[in-house]
């Protein structure tokens, strides 16, 4: 489960999303998360919310995340793409209009400053970044790209996600165009008369959509979606268990400034053009280390883990090669019970020699060593519309 923020008197007041009143009215249990008051669950509970998203459709408030427009001062979106490539190891120039791509901001040692989505809207790029990093990400963009780009935070917009096998049928009632969208398509769409940005993507492993909507229309759009009997509101608790089953990283837990994209098993996101021998190889922070690891491998890897019993292993749990060794070989970064697999699941970092599926190891839990095995991720097959 997520580690929710402890709010102390030294921290600034918590912010609220445009859907806060709707969450409270809907019985949401509000907790501090990434500087915001967010619902961890609703009256239906985390288990039902999780399973409902897998079988029908769930509506998530992700308005705490950062939305940024990146425009080239030349007016050419290609120039904005090339500028952004100074900061990420992905091929942004190849993102066609109406498409988006997963990327990472890296630091000089190859660690991950944040992970983000980058969409090409034809005239400019549209970025979605993590809530806890959005101020730092904006500062990073300004310090690095302000000579050639205009960086515009879109703080007047909310962001909601409609996820699950019935997401298309629900949203198509309000916007028929979404039925033709493929996974990672993105761009402006009109939903029930509201001008929105829509991508066919999400954070659950299910088919679905992420909808950027003007803040003043967020509550009305959410109410329309929730009026459909196939849709339930979903809190942070189920969002975490869904993404864990899908094998997706949570920034600050599974990836951070100490993990490279290769160690994090995200090398699939780095295209050939940015690798050695490619048309625009390197040129991003930490390139030497990341490119070396792409060619030679990384000393450790983010791996899926399945405990052999019913007890879940949580973030921070130490991992050992056998029942008696005193040498810790790794640690769990995310873990909990997977409702869809009806078993505990986890992920963590281990030496690359353990990367073979079914490799045995042990977790230390309350002074006892519990057996686990390395398992392929995702734990639940994704249902993206390709």
C-alpha cells in the first residue's frame, strides 16, 4: 500500500483538487498525499474498488499531478521535442502528432528525477508529471530549456482517469471519437460539450482514458461519468494495488534519483535512436552510465516477487539469498495483496543474477525468514487497446 504523508506543523497547508467537495460528499476517506487532500478509499472499500475497475470502470481523481505545455519559441513542435531530448533518454522527435510516450527526466549520475508522459499536440508538447515532483520539474525545464522554449504550467486544469474494460463504452456516450483511439493516442477532444485533452492510457494495466479538463468543469464532468451505473469512484488505495499488479513503478518508491532506467527495467522506453549507434545517441544527463548499462547490463534489477504464503511483504522489507545468511541482497520497494490474483505480490531490487523467474529467496518479516520467488511482471496481463 501507499505510504501516505505525515502532515506536520512545519509543512505548508494541504491543497485540494477541484473534485475535493465531490469526494467528501461521496464518502471519501481523505488523507494527505503529495501535498494534497486526497481520497484513499470510498464507502465501497479498497477491495471492491480494485475488482470493480478490473471488471467494469473506475473513476480516479489525479488532478494533483502536474500538467505542463512546452512550446518552442520557433513555433515548431520538432524544436520543442529536440529541446526536451536534452533532459530525457527517449526519442521525443519521433512522437507523432496525436500520440504520447513514456519518459524519464534523468540526472548526471543516470538516476531518475521523475517519470512523465509526453504528448505531441501538433503545435506543442503536453507533459504530465508526478505531483510531488512538479515544482522541481518545472524549475528543471526552465533552467535547461527556457532559452528555446516557453514552459507553461496548466494549473487551471484538473485530471481524471476512467479505467477498466467498460471505460470506452462509458466515455463514447459523451464523445464518439474516443472509440477509434488506440493505446497512447492523445489530443484535444470535446466531451459532453467540454473542451478536454484525452489520452488512451492509465496507471492500472486496464484499457482506459486520462482526461485533462478545465478545473471549472471537472466536477460536472465527474458527476456525469459517475451517473453511469458501470462507474464507481476509486481512491488511492485501489490505485496502488492496481498499478502494483500491473508491474508499474511509483516514483519515490520503485524509482528515484538512485535508480537508473536500466536498473528499473525501463530500458524498453529508450528507443534505438538515443542509444549508441543511433541518430541522436546520448546527449541527456547520465548518458554514459545509462548507455553502458544498456550494452553491458546493470548490476541490479527491479524484479517481480511472489511470496509463497499468504502474508504480504511491504516496502522496505529486507531480502536475503537463504534462510540463514546475514548479508542483505536487496529490498522490497512496493508490496501488498493483489486482489485480482488473490495472493500477495511485490517488487524490489535484487542483484541481476536473481533475474531468472522462480529464483528462490527470502524476506525477513518480524524476525522470520519467509520464502519468495522471483516472478515475471505484470502479475495481471494488461488489456491496452493496441
